[in-house]
C-alpha cells in the first residue's frame, strides 16, 4: 500500500503544507506553493552529515558556546522565497525564531551544512545558496563533498561580500568563521570508505 501523501491540488499555502507534513510518512519541501518530495540520502551521505553535526557540537561544547546543532529533521522557512528546506545540519546561536511558534520550523540559522550529491550539487551551490543568503541571520554555508575528503565554507565577511575557505585531505581542518571553531576532516569523514562511496 502506498503511504505517500496524495497531493491533489496544484498549489498550497505554507500552512496547508505544514499540516500535510504532520501526517506524512515521507519528507517533502515547500517551494512557493508547490510540494516537492525529497529523495532519501545514502548511507555515506547520512554518516557524513551526522559526523559533521557531532564534530561541530563537540567543538562548541569545548568552548562553552550555547549554540544548537540540529539535524535534517529541522525545517528552515525562507520567507522571501516562500520556501521550506531541510538542510543536513543547521546551527542556531541566538534564541531560535520559530515560524508561527512551530518548533519544527526555524527562520534564523547562523550556519548551514549541506552534504553534496551529484543530483543536487548545482542547486545547493546556486539557487539554494541565494535563498539562504536572504536570511538576515545566515552567516556561513558549509559544503561537504562525498567522494573525497573536501570541505568548503562560504562565510559572510561584509554585506554582499562572501569569502571561501577550502580544506582537502583527512589530515586537514576547516575553520568555521561564524562559530570561531576548527573542525577536522578526519572527524567529518569518520568511518567513510571512499572506495565504497556511492553518492546519493
């Protein structure tokens, strides 16, 4: 029996989408009235995302920084684009702003992490990055490659000025400017065997 939501209308309001998500078995994103079903991530994709969240959280705890690190079950609503996205990892360092007091939808991430996949890399680097940048709280965007140890960070240096940092190799570290911490690529790729990686 197919348990996926049965979308009959052409367009929905964001509140209608949220009501459907509450009942749905599968995750979907919201894009200006359209509901878009999400593909599941691969084993390595999910491992890398979890490792990255753990690594960031551990470093923040060492510095006693009161930031929340949340996984891909947390939606971000981008009002300027009437869009809801499930990033792989979000970090919130101020008091969380919840859309209409719904604790599953935040509007003020400081940093977002996306694990790149061949099918979505162009979107993650282009349109999605543009949409994230419309959020006043958003200061850093971390992109993680699956097939090899490579991480890049785009950080907001000034209004409309974004700088990129790159780290390559398991012995490298990436500095996250918005958080003031350094993350080891060995921690991000812990237990990932690149010979077996099949990117999602």
